């Protein structure tokens, strides 16, 4: 007797659809995960699969408002959103899937002159990316949105390409595009874990396992749980907090019904960043979404449910009362509208509010595409960036602002994550002034001198998580939050920075530079291996030099200070914020025969610099202070063992003293006749020397030759001269320093962009470094730098120091 086969279960049915192997497995079927699959397929990687535990869009995508702005203060995020908006405008036709995408335009309201200045900078930055942002006066605001009260406003910003899209339709359109190209999506198939398989992975599900070369965590607000699977392989806990975000939808409003019928389209969106809400038309009613100061984080005690698909929380409108009242005054028809529904759902936040897109810290062939607070607006661009990382090894743009490795392990502390997420959410539209320090999450990483420096008046700020002095206040100086709420250069710090620079210029100063990312490389063949990784040449024993690393697309990857203490013994030092990034760069390529030790948290550093520094140090050290510039030696300082590097980012005679954290306080106390100075003073002095700063002038958006690293590149590898190159500018007197990515003009043509700027107190000039077109803006050209809506005349100089151009002082 034949026994009939059992009826297939959902698990067996799913297993039948699972391949044994895929090139890439994406975990998570929201807009970002599906966009990542679509963009991988567009690059020819069609043998990829996406696993979704429920239906596509079941997480934050399902309840997202679907707003689609271009506006962003971050260059990387603006690029991502700009790409998304352009993609969405043609996506329905490209994949043959209908979508509701309303390009209505949007008005951002400004209550203050400072907000208008922010708008001016973002507008100008957008012009570098081809966006059509424009400033608005009050009559234009009224003309574009006649229901908006403008009597208490200063002005506004108009984005004609802003709008809103149906999140579910967007996701399904991307899914259709991916499937049509040959990629695979499997729904109702939750991933349950991962196992290492050589350099690749095995992704486990209840329906079977999938072997893959690379894996992507696109799990939305479940991303931290998925990240736990990778912790045994080197990933620190994912820095994320889930926030409760509410928006309310109204019943139809007669005035909006009439306006829509008359004009045949929706009204422009309004955003009021000074009050902190958006207000846009939804059908013939309004959608009001505040970001309230008294915000609420959720699931902070490990109480996240196993599955929250297509679910919401109970509304809590009491938190929004003041914002609703303000919006009613701004658009009076709102006051007479009934509320049809309230959406209160989870949105994930990183400590800085920006997403994680790129390589997982510490884990090879694994990637993050998660923690999106504006996931619909960013999904298109995020998918492109993620696909570029996977296929090309790096994105086309500078995307470090969203690189998961921008955070160190300190950011994984849940207390820190929650404090920063609540701060960011509660100030979602805040202006980020260049001299203001956001207070939440302070003192995560501190040097032994932290309290000593604060007692001396140090104002602190984090650099890669490490607290450093920015400037030293005197009694009576205004160190309040309000004093720093300005774009101007001449805040209370300005005179003190001038004094600190003068002290270094004429005597001797000391700066605590603890937090440098520091790696010790050793082992047989270390020199040969390191020489293959860099663009130039290694230093001789007892010497140091800068070494540049090129990324897989030929652009800047990183810069490290490399000192050599033996044939195969090297110390590699890089920026504090680059620790995880550069450690991955080294370890992922490191052969088993070599040893790389991270000493970042073991070693502290003091910069002692100025023409009197040799006299100061001669009293406390047995080092040979006559050794030349860029020499390295081991010595004792104040009876403690230290490494003495004769180098100074300030451009004066000086030494970096590297010693154990436990010894640095004794060394600091032994220094007599020195003046403490901070990072603002160092920035002023380094730009006078045309020294590059990691992450701004040294950007993965530029090539090594563009950033002027020719002398650190082997001649035979330099290739053709670049069309653009960093140059030094001096600006006419102006009370503001230009922000990065401010345009540089000649007539009506943009010829470059600012990468960094500061006032040079030794040369008494405002200085900027700028990436300029070599043909249009060679040395001795006059250009104009756009600063908050004004064009300021500037002179182009050769790429050389303005202070001590022959390096006589630093070589003294």
C-alpha cells in the first residue's frame, strides 16, 4: 500500500524556494533592503537573495510618512537623498510599476537670521550637487502656500523637488525591478543566525541554510539583534536606540479640498525647523509630524518583542500638544480639522542620527544597511551606496558620515546610545554651529589629564569619542550654550585662541592629544607587506613619515603617520575617528605571520611645541633633542619611558611625547613654563601650514593626487595630472569662516569647493583649503567664496605653507 506524501508545510514550501548558495544574502525586506538588492542586480550581481521574516515593508517602512526631502546638512546624506529623489522620479516607468509619488515642493520656514544662514549654506552646498534650492522672502512663502501665516518669520527655503511617496509602492517597485533582473526575494523566512564559512558565511533559517560570500544586515529596528550574531566574529554591539515617532492625519479640510480642486495638485509641504515639525497635505487633509523635545525611547530594557510586524503603539498626543497648537496658528484651517488617525511607531536612531551604510566594524564580508531615521528618503541612495561597497569595495562618493566604522566601541553602550538618540530626536532640526558642543553622552573616553585641564578652564569636545580641550576659558568668559549658537568666528573663544596661538608662536605650548588611533605592526616581512599597502615609501629606522593608502576605486582611503623602530617594527598613528576604519583596513589584509596590536587606549600623547620647547624639554628628558625633524627615539621624560617624535602639527619646533596613560600625568606636571592650548588653536596653526585634516581635506571623495599627496606617492605610480587639486586661499576680511562644501566661484561658474577653513592668527588672515579646477583657478587667481549667501573675494595661492614656508622654525 502506498502512503501519500504529506501535505507541504509553509517551512517546506519556503525551503523549496531557497537556493543552497547565493553571492549575497540581505536580511530584511524594508525599503532599504529591497533597494540594496535592486542596486546589486543593476551592477550585475543577480545571484543575490533577500530574506524577509514577514511581508515586505512590515517594519518601519509600513508606517513611514514617506516624506522625500533633498535638504541635509551632511554632504553624504544630501548625495544619498538627491540620488533617491532622482531615482524615484523615473522608477515607475523604469520597472513598470505604478507609484503614488507627489513632487509638491517644500517650504522650510526660518524664524531667525541664523536659520536663514543655515539655509543659505545648504542651498549653496546643494548647488554643487545640481539641486534647485532657492531662498524665499515672505511674499513668496505666502504665494506658494496661501494658508501659511508669515508675520513672525524671517524667510524660508524652497525645494521644488521635495515631496512624498507611498512607502509600500516604492518598496514593491524596487522589488519588481530586482526580480526582473534575476534577484530573489523570499518572504516569511526569518534568518535565525549566521556561521563563518572561510571568508564567507552560512545564513541559517528554519527552512534551511544558505551559503554566501557576503551578508547584509538590513533588519531595520531589529538590526541590533541581527548584529548580535556577528559579535563573536568581531563586531561591537550595534549603536542603536528605538524612538517613538508620532504623526497625526486629519479629516478632509474644506480649504484644502478647494485649493486642490482649483490647482489640480497637492499643496507644498511646510517644515518649521525652529519649532520642530513638518506639515503636509495627505489626500485632502493634513499630516502633522512633530519631533518633540520630551521624546520617548522604547524597548530600552531588552523588551523588544520577537515580532512587531505591522504593529503600532498607543498614541500619546499629550507629548505633542504644544506643537499641534503652533501648527494650528501657522496654518489656521488645521484648527478646525478633526483627527482621523494617529500613527505612533518605532524608528531607530544612531547616536548621531545618521544611518549605518557600509562594512560592519571588525567583520570581513559583512555589511550594515540599517538604522535609518529617514529611510524612505534615503532608501534609493542607500541601496546604491551599499551595492557600491559590496561590488566595488567603496562608494563613488565620500560616505564616511554614514560609515558604520565612524563609531568606536564606546558608542555601543546602551546608556550612551539612548542619551544621544534622545538628544538628536529632540533636536532633529537643530542647527549645528561649528563651536557648539552637544552635551549628552559626555566623558565616554577621557585621558588622565581630563580633570586637570578642566580646572585650567578647558572647554571640551569629543574627537572620535575622546574628550579634548578645544579652548581654555578665563574667569568671566561666557562658556554658555547660548554663546556658541552662532556661525560667527568671533565668539568668546576667539580672543583666547589668539592668545594660545601667540603662546605657541613665541614660547611653548602643550596640548593633550590622547585618543590618537595607534597600532603596532611587527613580524618577519612586516616592512615588505606594509610597503605594498601604501602609495609611497617607508621611513628608515629611527624616522617617521606620512603614508597614504589608496582605496579600491583609486581614491583616498586613509593617511597614517608611520614611525619605524626596527627593520620590521612600525607604529602607525591615525585620527581618533578613524580607529575602526583603519583597523579594518589593516587587519582584513594582514597575513597570519604578522602581528597588529591596537594600543589606542594604552598610550597617551602630549604635543609640546614652540620655539622654547627644546629648552623646556631639556630639563626633564634624556632624549637627544638635537636629532632632526621627523626623527623618532625612545627616552625617559620625568623618569617615565616615552617615545619622542620630533613633529608638530602646529608647524613649530616641537615633539610629540607618547607614553603610557598611567605615566602621562607625571610627565605633564613636570613641564614648566608651558601654556595649555586647545584644538581650535591647533586647527588655526595647521591650516597656516596647509596641513590636511583627516575627513575633510583628506576625503574618500578625492584621489591622492587631488589632495596634493604627490610627494608621498611613488613617481612611477602618479599617472596623469589631476584636473582638480587642493589649493590654499586667503579670504578678504569677513566675520564668518566658510563651512566645508561652500562653493568657490569665478563669475557665474563654480570652480571648486571649500574643504576646511579657519582664521590664521599668526598670519592674521582668514584661510581656507579648497578643491579647485586647475585650469580655471590656478595660483594667483582671484575667486569668490560663497559664505552664507555672500560672495567673499579670495586669492588662490600655491599649495604651500603661508606660515614659515621654508620650514625653518620646525627644523630649528
